[in-house]
């Protein structure tokens, strides 16, 4: 064993050799233990840094995906808001009111084929927008909901069960993917109990 020589090179530090196993064994073993402990600590630091970097990358990717979807929803919502006046115009035209807006036009004035074509265009537009997430909200008989409806007129009602019930939809409201983008303008029943 005296002739065997083992050399361990440590980056830039002095070499430790075991050419004489009987001298300073304890000191040499302690130096090796310290170097091993230092190497293990450095390995853990590198591994931890790599894991944090990987987690940061996954989180950044997730946040970018959420932001991208948010931007797409915002653009879609803006686009759909721009189209709402077009829907309003269709609804006004389909209401068949005369020029003064007082009485319905007769079927002879409008023409049944014109009305059917107009209704077909309106239905296709509404279907296209609904596939993009647009949904009409509020109808007569719904309970008043401040998140989806804007009260324009309070109408006195004689039955308590009609209190806070939508009596007329003056302008349709719309939501996109569950978010109200335009509240419906409505008249709401108001019950006044006679004392």
C-alpha cells in the first residue's frame, strides 16, 4: 500500500494525494469531506436555480396564454359592441312601425318577401354573433337584475308579484361569454301597496 498513490485534483486547489496512508490521514479525510460537502452544496444550488428557472418559464408561458386570451376577448368584445347598433337597426326595421313610429305598417306596405329576406339576414347575423359568444339578455317577465338591465321607466303595477319584474324591453341587452357588454334598457314594474 505504500507504493500506491491516489491523487484527487480539486479545481485550482492543492492536490491531495494518499502516498503515505499513515501520516495525516484524519486531516486529509476532513479536507475531502469538506470538498465533498462544498460540491454537494454547489450541486443543490445549481439544481434549485434550474428548477426555479423552469418554474418561472412555465408561469410566464401560462401568464402569456391568459393575456393572449384576454386580448382576444377584448378585441372580440369591442368588435361585437360596434355591431350592436346594426342589430338595433334590424330590430327597429322588423318592428314594422310607420315613419312616425306610431302604428304598425300593414303587410301590404312592407311586402312579405321583403320581410322574410330581411328576417333571414337578421337571423344569420345573430347566429354568427352568437357563435362568437354574443347572447341576448333580458326578456319581459324576468326579475330585474341591476347587472344586466338598466331601468329607464318605473311602471306602476297592481299585483305584488309583478314588483321588480321587467314589463317591457326598450333596447335589448347583450352579454359575451357571460360578461354583460351592454345592459338592456327596460321598464320595470313597481308595486305600491295601498294602505
